[in-house]
């Protein structure tokens, strides 16, 4: 008991009433944030707000998270940047700016509290955090309002603070702003329906006057600003974006159907969905305007200020964009031609050539086919496709026969020319200078815009889009390869390909087609040379000249003979079909001269062969004979993939001495051929003679004094030619005396042609799309340039230039990044959409030929501004040239909606006839009314302060946002 009575052992329970509550912590946290942002005692100043600064200026934002117990809030500070701040932050992301502007408009559009007298340049918004419920109950709303009121009073912050209440979709914001002896309360009302008694200006004035205590005598004036918005959605009086399909034409059964060789363009639907006309009365007094439930004198045509904005259709269907998208989808298909067509081409060919005797007879017939004089080139395609059509029913054909023939005639226009085969064969393809009318294909790795490859890309794209999709593409490609094989076997040049070696600046498919054309040219040259030699041999036999002198040395004085030799073939006279044989020569000539050529390497006792012309009147070093330029073989043309393959083979040889020597021998095949031709043309020549012609820089001449004291020129090989083991010396010792026409071919046209044809035959539709993608993107860019040139849109022109540069980067790697290419195609679709939008606006605001020049220029500027600016002022309002057109558009839409005839459909005496008059404008879609006044509050003897009420009346929305100021000096 003694222990229990000890006072030290007693425990006292102390309650600390100074501990902060959750509400007090929240108020303190708000004050801390305002202090961190340096908003304590801050004032926006008296700098007037410039017109349009709130919408066109740059806004910044700062955000922080704060908690009220376990409930999260987001507090955000929005501020209009000054000029100095704008200069410091020029590099600002556009998407961030758009996001800030959207939030700012969410607040400012509700209040419209930006006025010259107390314009808000910055404000703070407190809103529920993400995944938090809305503040709906009245008690919670009042608690938040009390919190911000205490925070403003304690901190001395003069920046308005708003709180988001109710559901977020309602955009309800209430708040408060405190200044020296002034407090402004921001209140809002939101309803789904407009009350009938407040559906006009008179009812809204009653609300405003009742709220501000409008009881003074005489009453202060109320300043009124009104803005009505009218929406035009009906474009029935204007032509369709695309011409209706013409079913009478072969390719016109689709909307936007165009002829072969042209890409479709434009929108299939109206790209301009709505036109919003805002008619504004910026300054009006209560006594001069009447607007009640019975009568209104707010006539849009009498409004002093008009402004227009257009609303574009979201992702309108555009023909060029759809064409590119469908073509790009083929890249993802993995089926082969055989799988798509349901049978293998090799099986069809086996059935066609089942008789082995036909194959044996083909082997024994002469290699040069004798042309039929009356053969028409128009029959080329048909016989090449007979064997595959024989096993396919007409209804199974993926591609319509008429369309297929039209496409093939477009790809091979020479097939429609009724000429003899000789005349057709003599027709050479166009040169690079004729085909290369646009240099964009170089940077895009495409093909010239007039080439066969370019036309093929257009046809494949159109066939895929309009005439059967994947199976039609497979069918067309199969027929295309058959046509190429027919041309190779019958020595018909391929139309639309530049002569010469493959152009490595173009896509690989174009290079392959050029390679095939090179093979056909070489084959034709061999056949023509063989005919010429056979003709000469027959003439000599008929004249009794015998065969011993069938190959005399050419007479250097006979210029015509040299010219004829050059025209027949500069590099060779004839070819052999086997790479293991020499150039074809006459049998007696081969028997008499071949052993000699094989047994002698210096050629001192042989007769000169294969001379072209003397070389600068130079003579051989060891004789007085002229030095002749020999007829040589041209180097083998190569495509990009062959060059890469050759580089890989050479790189695998390594860096050893043996590998280096073998690499040098592989690279000197052309050099060895030229040495043999030189020896045959210049009997008794030495290596120095060859170097003087082939590489003059490696033969050094200098003046020396001979034994008699005379200055003479003495030459010798350069230092690099004297290096031991030099490849030139080794090749010269190995070279035989063999003219070019009897050498082994450097370029086996037969083998290379078959390789090309096999390469083309095994291509899948996805591979074909991969090859043609640069061409079709090139064509799309050219189409956009063509259409932009008509509309003349500077911003679009710059965008196309940037797109071309971007495409060149995307198409240069061998393996395409399909994701980036898809994004690039979407960019082209956006460009097409903008052009169609501009075209649609120009058609709606078209001016007649009798319009004045000033009005025409004003309309063009007005139309161009509609797509670049969010809202455009109509000069002259309803009485200006643009306003007159807008008025006519609304009148036509109203009469079309009410089935009333247009003025132009009525006679002149019926336009003013009686009857129910159709209103020129529909009911306004939105009405905005701003009421302003200066009234002392809360007592009549208080200081007069500005009061505002902003009203929005729409079909399914009624919103009032008020800013009411009170004098707090004595309250």
C-alpha cells in the first residue's frame, strides 16, 4: 500500500491539443507549395493583357502531389510566360504545349475571367489525383473551399486558386482570389438542359442582377458581349470529292479509277466535316438590344464581327493512302507464287514439252533463229502464255483477261506496234538522259519514272488494290516473267530500260532487268555478226576466192571497212553459247590459225587480227609498224548483289601470299583478255607497247643524249611495273595471240540471262513488294508534288521535301525497318489529307471570273489561313467577299434541308413571292453571353468592384460561370 501511495509512481495521461489535425496539415502543405513556387505576396500587376495573348501565348506549368489524409490531390500552377521567359525556352516540345493549352482552356473557357482590368496571367488548380474519386458531397467541397481561403489569407498569395469538384466530365471549378481589401469568389452552375426562363438574354440579366444585388438608383450600366456559333454540315450543293465510277471503261469500275500509269488521289468522303461561324457583338448595352422569349433582334448578318473555323473529318478515306497501305500489307505475306496459283509452273512446262523429240530437235537446230519476214511483234505475248492458259479455266483466272492484256500492253508498248521483227529488233531502248526526267529516284534507290520497273510498280499496286489482291498480283508477275523469257529466247529488247550496264543507283529489280537487256543485246550482236560472216563467206565462195583468205588483215587505209567493223560490234564479232569454247569463227580459219595462236605467245609470225584504228600515230618500239587499238571484250556488267557476292569471295581468300596472288589473278581476267587482243592486233609488240596504250602513266619518257650528241626520247616502265612478281608482267607472259572474237567470253550472256530469269521466277509476292517499294514511294511522292503544285500550299511543299529526305534514309539499308516505313506511309497519308482539305475549301470558296482581283486575292489568303490557323477573322463580316460566300452556303444548306428551291432555280419574278420564308441560318449551336458591371458589394457604401457572369447555352448544356468581387475593408 505504501508503494501505491507513492506520488512518483502515479501515471498521468496528458492530451496534447496542439497536435495538428489532418485538415491543418493539408492547409500547411498548400501554403508550403505556394511558398516553394514563390507565389507568396505575388501580384499579377497592372500590365494589360494583349488581344489574343491567352490563346496564342506560351503557358508553363508546375505540379506537385499533396495529401489530405490518405486522399491524393494534384496541385498545378499555370502561368502565362513573359517575353523574356519565351526567349529562354524556345526549344519547347509542341505536344507539351498542346497538353498545357488543353488544360488551360478547360479552366479559362469555363470562366472567361481574362479582362483588361484584372486579367489572370496565372492561377493554381487543385484537383483529385489519378484513380481518386471526385469531390461530390457538399461538405467536402466546403472543406476544400475553406482550406484554400485560409491558405490564401495566411500566405498573402494573390494568385487565384481553383478546386475541381463534381465529376470530371462536368468541368466544374470553383475558387477564390484574395487581394488588398478585395475578395473574388468564382462560382459555377452546370445543367444538362437550358431552363426555358433563362433561354434568352433577358432571363440571364435577371440572374446577374439578382446575384450582385442590383438595387442602386440610378442602376449602373451592364456591358454585354454576345457570340453566336452556327454550324454548317451539309455540302450537298457541291460536287463529290471523287467522280462516280464509269462502268463503261475497262478500269473505271472503281471509285477514283484511273488509267494505267497514274495513281489515284483524293478523299472518298468530304474531308471538311463542319464549318463553324461565330458572329460576335463585342460591346453592347442593355438598352439597345432586345432578346427575349418572343422576339430577338440579334441577326447574324448584322453582327459587326465574324470569325470562322473549320473542323476536318477524322482520318478520311483517301485513295492514295489506301493504295499504299494495301500494297505495304503484301510485305507480310509469305506465300510463294506456286502456293497462290495452286500449281507449279515447272509442271506446266513439263506437260507442254512432254515430247522428247522436240527437245532433241531444238538442240540440233541452228542457234541463230531465222526470223519470219511477216512476223508481227504483237504476237509476242500470246505464244509465251499459251502453255499455262491451256491448263487454266477462264473462270479460275485471278486477273481478268482483258485487264491482263491491257496491263501487259502498257508494260510492253512495243508489242502493239505492227512492225516487222527486223524493224522492232533495230529499235534501241531510250537513253538515260531521256528516261531520267526526275532525279529523285537516285536518292530513293528507285528507278526512272519512265522505266519498265516504275511502270511495273504502278501496275502491281493498282492490280492489288482494284483487281483481285494477292492472287491477281501473283498472276501478273507470272505472266510478266513469261514475257521476259519469251523476249530473251527471241532476242527482243525490253522496252523502257536504258542501254548499257546496270545502274547501281536504282533498285535491285531494275538492275536485274537491265542485266537481262544487256544479255539480249550481246546475243543480238552475236547473231548479227554471224549473219554478216555467213554472207561474206557465201560471196567469197560464189566468186571463187576460196577459203584460204577468208580472214585477211584489214586495210588500214580503208576507212569504210573500219567503220563497218565498229558498227557490227566494237568489242567482238560473234559469241559462242558455251563458256568453254572460243568466239565462233569459220572452220577453215580456225584450223589454219588456232594452232599458230596456241603455239606462239609473242605473235611475231602471225597476221594482225582485230584491229580497230591506229593509236595517235604511234609506232611499235621494236618495229616501224603503227600501234593499233585492238577490238576488246567489254567488261562484264554486274548488279549490286553480284558485286557483293564477288567482294565476299575475294575477302574470304585472306591476306596470305597465296590468297593475295589468287585474288590478283581473279581480278586480272579483263587485263589478260585485253593483252591477248593487243598481241593479235600488233604482231611483234612488247609489254612496253601495251603499257603505252593501256596505262600511259606507267611508261616514263625522258630526254637523253645519244652517242652522236643528239637529244632523243628514251622511255621505260615505271617503278611499280618493275617490282618483282608484278602481275602485269606475269599476265603478259601468259597471254596468247588471240583476237577478241576467239577468246573465252568474259561475260556469258546465256548463263547470266538464265540466272536472272530464275531469280525473277522464284520471287514471292512479298519479295516483289520489297523490290518495288522504293518505286511506289517514289511515285507517291511525285504524285503529291504534282497535286501540291496545283494547290500551292507552302507548308505542304516543305513537308514533302522533308519526306523525300526521310525516305532516302529509310530505303538505303538493305533490310528495311517496316515499322518506320509504315509510319512514313502514314505521313504521306497526312499530306494527301491536307491537300484534299485545301482543295475542298477552295471549291467551296471559289470566286467567279467577274470577281475583282482584290477580292480574289483576299479569298485565297482566307482559304489558306483556314487550314493553318485555329480561327480566322472574316474581313467585312457578312458584307465582305468571304462573308457573302459563307452566307450563301448556309442559305443553300437551309433550303436543301427544308426542300425549298434555290434562288437560281426560280425565275426572277418568283424570288420575292410570298409564302413561308426559309431562315438563312439554322438555330445557333452555341450561344455565349458575357455580362459585366461595376457594383459595390456587399453593402451599398462599399467600394464599386467589377462583377462578371459568363453564360454558355447549348442544346444539351447550360453553364454559368461568375466572378463576383466583394470589398473586405469592413467585412
